[in-house]
C-alpha cells in the first residue's frame, strides 16, 4: 500500500516528455563537444591560427603566444631594428611589470649586455644588417590576463597581452 504506481495510460503519457528531455540534453552535450573541438583547432587550447598574435611599435615587431599555461614554456619572437643613434646595435627594452610575472629562461641570441633601468631592463644585441632577430623563451608565473610591453629605449613600446591558463 505504501508505493504509488502509475497505470499504463499515465506511463505512456509521460514517456514522450522524458524522451524529449533526454534528446535535449544529448544535443547540449554534442554541441559542447563540437565547441571544444573547434576551440582546440582554432588554437585557443594549443597551437593553431589564433594562438599567435603580433604587436608593433617604432623599430620593433613582436610575435607572441596569445594563450599560454602557467609555468609552461612560452616564447616571444622579436625583431628590433637599429636606432640611428646607435648604429650596429639593436637595443630592446622589456617592461618591469612583464618581467615580474614572466621568467626569461633563455634569450637567443645571447645579448651583449643587460642593463637594469627604473621601468625594466634593456638588452643590447649586435645588429645583423639593420636589425636583430631575437627569441625570448619564458615561463609565466601568472593566471589570467598578463600585459606586457617591449620596445626600443626612448620610443613608444609595443604593448601586448597573453591569457595564461592555470
């Protein structure tokens, strides 16, 4: 007597409702899976067309990984042109705020000098022709949006941002 049971007619009336609910959740699941796959192919999770971006300013071009993992390897590819005031030498300024959150693990080629300044550090490289091609390999100790700036001393910097996943 304690258990209420549905009759055959009530059970048949509820069955289409349950099927529609199950079908709706199945479509939501397939849609979520498709979005995740598209994000991965586009580069939001790993390498892809959206994973690299660029920024430029006078005498500098920066290509960087827009999406990175915390404590994972990331890199900046920088082209610095010689300032006419310093021919044969390409000088690169990196903002202090960026260096606080990004550990520079390796700079290729190795700079001739590192000079600390109030708002960051200036690296000097021999210029091949009129420019230097530099790769800075970093490890990002930050979660969320990380803003950075690189430039030639005395000129406006190239500003960029990276989204760092946990």
